[in-house]
C-alpha cells in the first residue's frame, strides 16, 4: 500500500494547480488517506505492544478519530450539517459492522475461533446502547415538540451528559478496572521486535498531520463530487466520509485480528464507535456555537436512528459470548451492505 503515498503530493498538486477538477481532487484525497492510515495503524500497533489492550485500543481510537473530527469540523464550518450528522452515524455503524466485521473475517480465516475479554466488550456495548438512546431521544422529542429552539437546548444538555459519560468510561477502563479490561497477551509480539517509542510517536504524529491536511482538501471537494456521482449528502456522510475517516481503525483492527489479538481489535472497533458517540458528537454540537453558521443539533433522521440501533443490537448478540469466527464477521458485513443500499437509495431531504 506504500505506493499509494504518491497520491498525497498528487492531491495537493491537483488541488492548487487545477482547482476546478473537484471530482478528481475528491478521488485522489480519498486514496491518499489510505496509506497514511496504514502508517498510522503500524505506529499505533507498535505503541499498543507496550500497553494494555484497553489502553492500546483507546490509542488507536483516539488517533483514528482525529482525522474524522477534523473532517467534521471543516464540514461544520461550511454549514454542511447533513454531512456532519451522517458522518457521525456512519462512523458508529462503520466501526461496529465494517471494521469489526472485516477484522473477524481476517482473524477467523487464520484462527478457527478467537476469544476476547467479555467484560470489556459488554462495557463498550453498554456505552453504545447509551449512544443509541442519545440519538433516539432528540429525534423523538423533535417529532413530538416540533420546536427547533428546544431541540438545540436538548442537544446541548445531552452533549454534556455524553461528555461526562465518556470521562467516566475512561476512568473505568484505564484506572478503576484496568486490570479487568486489559485483556490477555494473545499474539503479542516481543517488544524488541517492534519500533521504538520515539519512532512510533514520530510516525503517529506525522501521519495524523498529513491525514488532517488531506481531509481538509477532501471536504472542500465533497459537494461537487456528490453531485457528479449522484450521491445524496447523507450517503456521502454515512458511507464515503465515514469509510475514509475510519481507514485507520480498519487497517489497525484487521492487522490485530490477523495476529490473534482480538481484544485489541474489539477495543479498536467498539472503542472508536464509543468515542465518536460519547466524545466527537457532543464536541461538534458545542463547537458549532462558535464555528458554524448556526448551532448543530442531535436530531437525526429515522433511517440514521434505525441504523445505529440495529448495529448496536447485532453487536450485543455477537459480543455476548466472548468468541468470534469468520462467519460472525461475514454477518456484520452483510448488515453493513444492507444499510449502505438503504442510504444509497434513500432520496435526499427536500
């Protein structure tokens, strides 16, 4: 995948030399993120070798979502509210279904049955259930009260609750119950075979910075590309932006699962969804009061609410026994494809 790195300077060159080629810029930017995400995945994996599985998963989720947060902030500043909301939805369902599903398939092909920490998985699925409630409540309130001002007030209040919940989840997983959530050492490499901490951090920061730069270029071309390909803003956010933004988690989780580190793979996928729901979404709501033309609310469409609720439901079923195989991963991927078709065929909002 390293040969795709040529797309990074190519994206920048086309952006400044032929700015009218918006569709080409969009495609190049999407491709340029992939090798950068792979390098970010390598760096986080080497750092994860020196931490517990819980801390390693948090590290992957944090740096993986940095690109997506920047994409969302740029889109928010441009007033692309549908794309921002859809990217939140897409990231949650993408990590649960696409990333975890692909990781289970990759790991299951090499290892007949893989095991992971049940307590950690249940903790994350509980947090995601809270996220589903946080999406359903504003939508239900909106259709009952029909008051935009109250929608925004409720969104701010829910955002504060979600941020507090996220802080408590960090306290729980990294301090009070660290020993219970750390997972095993399945497939861990010997530390002497990995990168040094200095090299890992340097690559991590460089890859994150470049992803952020390319992401800004991508957002600038997203509307024109959507029109050119006949895609709605919701589909662009749920599928395209979310897949590109989650490329880091995707590569990291697949590599971890292939090496029989399912604790880390589950922590990356479920932990990233948890972080988007409990941290990224409320931060975007609060930041919109300073960055955006108008405040952002948490009123999602019925299709988005349904997608998140169904994704969390199937994750609970798959993660309940602490074991995974390639067939369970294939089922998650099937659900993702079904939802992708729904969002593609869903007409744009009037």
